[in-house]
């Protein structure tokens, strides 16, 4: 039975003590008269438009009560256009295809910019073995929760003298605490048994030491959840040999990126793992682990991008918007297609195009 | 699996007359090659703690049976902090490695506490060990979930994220500085391509995160590209680290030689060790300025099985083999290497961590019998 990730709905109110605890849902107007909820849609570039097109088709076929406000954003723009940010602030939920960041030259990553601007401090990837998808490891069911705003990705670099460059990694108590709280709250609300903090505090004593301190403090408030710590290099070794020992993992920014991609890889690939970026007020759902194939030209030309990850992420989004039955139907349809194994995209060993996979999913919606 | 043994012998015979170390070492070894039969080469041995002494004995025994012309100079970690090195390693030990230019190190447990540097860090800084080379290949006979791993990870060892420069800005805010320099990146890139050429490797992949850390990893990539131009016969690629992690766990056979800065190297080399069966089977060699090579076993000192004759000496033995390659004693190295592979492939004598019940001495004797 698949787990249902409950996202940020309840957490906002559990954090702020001034609101009354009896309110458990984000006060979003309910569609009592059948009005659809607006969701910002950013197709992006590379395979982005292909996979978001897939989601639009499926949502249409299901008659889901959402409608998309599309915006053009490309990876090599200088900054995200202000109307896009406005739209996300208004709708509170966004679905993103993929933004390819050009390597090495002058443009700061728009993905990172969006996360900082909207303060999406937690990045979630749910890596789970999907029946029907052959992998070397089984019994994988890991949720990687990664701090999304600071750490190594602060973007603070400068050249000291020619030939010597410095980059600053910033860790603050505030951010470490809130990501630890999110991780434990998530584990508690989703009936997860163990939280593992991943770090390198034997070398970076102050920085990762501060992160660990925050995790330990929060752990002491959840005696029912097991807590342990693991050094990142040992962790990656354990992930490839014994992944069943991990449940929820909480990490700072860089390690989280690597661990999430490794975990996604062992569970079937980044083409099928759902995930999202969540903050107090906003949420952006996208392909779980780093869209490594966003810029892959061949996949774009042949239209063989795997839409499964974004479809499962949009199911998470539907749940976040409190349309659980639509979410469940979408989830079930996608899983049925994978279990049947006839229509699989290239990255998981099949040879279907995006369109064929989408057709199969639509056919399987009950 | 026999085909794997054949492939390894073929590849090492290609490199028979090439040196593992710096070009500067070639002069030394040329003058020594005639003499190495009659003279003994002095090498420093650090048995280390925990299971260290037992597996060091294993190595000495195997080398003696194989008649390797090496004379060991043993050094132990002291009980108190030596003020000249600010750690438990004495100045004499470090001088010994500097003199002999070659060494083998067992696992050392860094005592937890303040006021002294970690032992590994001391060695690294004092001997200027700038590259850590870890060949990872699937051992025939020991089955893991990955059968076709055959790659080398070369990691920059002196700077990057592990510079140790951290400070608390205000209460609750900590900064850690990552440094990348032209000099260090160039040095490790040079070594990587030299190694690839010397061992008949076809591709070198630089692993980075330059889409986010544009200046630092950008500088690293620039240096790699500079060096790549001097070796047109070797294919050069670049890969973002998150794609690299994913590709490694899905299909490790797509990689050949990987070169990367410190932190990524740490994580990737341990990931690769995990692919082939863990740190108990992984050899490793640290290359320093002036042609110093310190081979080491990277696993822990396993205090719980120390002294019980249960430890697996494979990692230290394979590191010893890479040390012999560095000294140009290729025949001896291949002999010992094949003996180890054959013993593990047979499966009759295996220590506890490989799933068997043999003791260290049984395993060592089996290897000696295969020589």
C-alpha cells in the first residue's frame, strides 16, 4: 500500500502558537460550486514542456478541479519575471517542469532563486520501489528532506587573488531548526519510524555541528521517533548496499542533493520519483530529484521524456489542495501502467514516447 | 569472472613499464631498477590501531613469501602529542616517510578530543599528499549487486571544503569557507591524466557542481580542460555531481577515471567502495609532492574484533599491491594480486565480513599457497 505524503497543510498552524490549534487545514476557499482552483504552471525548457503537457492532458481527462495559469520561464533568463512570482503568491501552489541552468557562466540558477524568493525551505523527494520497475535494490522506501535555502548553495563566491577562489557555506540555527522540525513533523504525521540526520561534522565541526545540534534538540521532543546520525560518506556507502535501513533522512543542502539523487537512482531513477519544494506559505511541485535529463537534447527531440515523476508529483499537489480522491485515482492509474510494464519511457528501460505513456495513464484512470 | 581476471592481467601488462607515480619518480626508479634486485627498498609501515597490527603482519608474511625486496621500517602512533607535529604522530615517523618516499598505512583511530589535529589530516598536510587514488573494481568471486564496476576515483586531497576554515559570525550563524586554487586543481588534473595514460584508460570525467558554484567549480573545470588539451588521445568529459551519483548507482560501467575536488571525491569514492563490497576490500593510495606515495587501508580500526584473528587483510594487501606498482615492481605486484583474487574467487577461505568463517592467518596462508 502506498504511503500518502501529507504535506505542509497542518504544519503551519502547529508552528505558530498564536493561531488556534483546532484549525487543521490551510484556509483555502473550497470549490463548493465546482469552481476550479488556479495553479501556476511553469513548463520551463528542455523536457519541461513535454512533461507539463502530459500533466495537463491527464488533468483534463480526469476533469480535475484545477486550471493552470501558464508562464514562460527559460533557464537562461537573468531572473524570474515578477508576474510569475506574483501569480505563485496568489495561487500558493505551482507546478514546474524543469529549468535547465547553464553550466559555469554568469547566470545564477533560477531554481535556487525561486526557492529563496518564496522561502521554500524544504525539498522533499520520496524514493520508493514501484512494482513493475526492475531495480537492483528492493524494499526501498526513503523520504529525503533537504534544507533548501542556505548551506553550500548560498551563491557567495569571490576571487581572492587570481587563481584562488573562495565559496562560503552558511549554516544558521534558524534554518537548521525549521528543517529539523519539518522532518520530524512529517515523520510523525506520516507514521514514519526513523529519522536519520546526514552530516560531515567530523570535518566541518562548527557548520555541520550546528545542524546536528538543532536536529538533536528537535529529536528530543519526539520520543516516539527513532533518531540517528550518519556521516555522509558512510551514508552513501550504506545506501548502495543496504538501503532498507533508511526511512526519513534530513540533510543540509548539498548532501541532500547527492543523497536524494543516489536514493532516486537506486529506487528506479529520477524519471519516476515525485517530490516538491515546500515552504510555510507556498509549494512548488516538480520532478523529485534533480532533473538531470532536463537539458538532454536527444530526449527532447525524440519526445521520450518520462512523465511519471511529474504525474506523481501532481498527485501530491492534488493532495495538498485537498482533493484526495483525484490524487488517489491519478496515483493508482500511474502505478497500474508501471506495473503492467508495456508503456515505459526510455530511462527505465522501455521505448515508449511521452505521449504513449500518457495515453496509457489516461486509459487506466478509473 | 575468469574473464575479469584476464582483463586485469592484460591491463596491468600494458602498464608494465609505466610508473604509477609522478614523472619525477621515473628517474629514481630507472636508476634503482637494476639495483632493486640486490638492494632492499626501504618502506615505512604504520600498522595503526585495532586490527592494524594483525593485518600488517599478514602483509609482511605475504610479501616475504613472494620475495618482495622491501625492508619495512615500522612506526607506531605515540601516546602523547608531539609538539613538533601537534599530533600523536612523531616527527621521526614523518621524516621516515619523507626519506623513503613510500609507505603503507593501516587504520588509525583518531582519539576524540581537542587540542590536536586528526592523524590523517596531519599526514596529509605534512607530506603534502595532494591526490587520493582509489581503484574500484568488482572482485570476481565476491558477488554484490553490481558486477561490472571498473573505475578509478581520483580526489583532490588538500583544499576544497575540507580546508577547516570555519567561524561563527554571530550566535547561531556559522560560515565555512571552501577554497579552490588554480595550483591544486591543476596538480590533481595533471596526475589524473598521467595516471589514465599510464594505465591505458580511455576516459577521464571531471565531476563538479559548476551550475551552482560557478566560480569555484568553474575554476576546477578550467584547469581540467587545460590539462585535457595536452592529452588528446584521452577522452575528456564533465558531469554534474548529482547526475553522476545517479548514473553510478544505475550503471557504473559507464565511468572510467573520475577526477574531482575534495568533498565530492569523498562521497563518490565511498559510494564506489560501497558498490564493490565495502571499505574492507578497497585499496587506496595517496600521492604527494616529490613522488611520495602512501598506500593506505581506508577502513576503520574495528576495535571490536581487534586481536581475535578475524580481520580481513584484503584492503591492506591490495594497497600494498598498488604501492608495489608505484615502485615499478610490477611482476611481484601482479603475482600477489592474482593470488588474492584467486583466493577470494575460490571461496574456500573467507573472513567474516565476506561471509565466511576463516581466520586472518588461514586467509593469509591460502594466499601464500597461491603464490
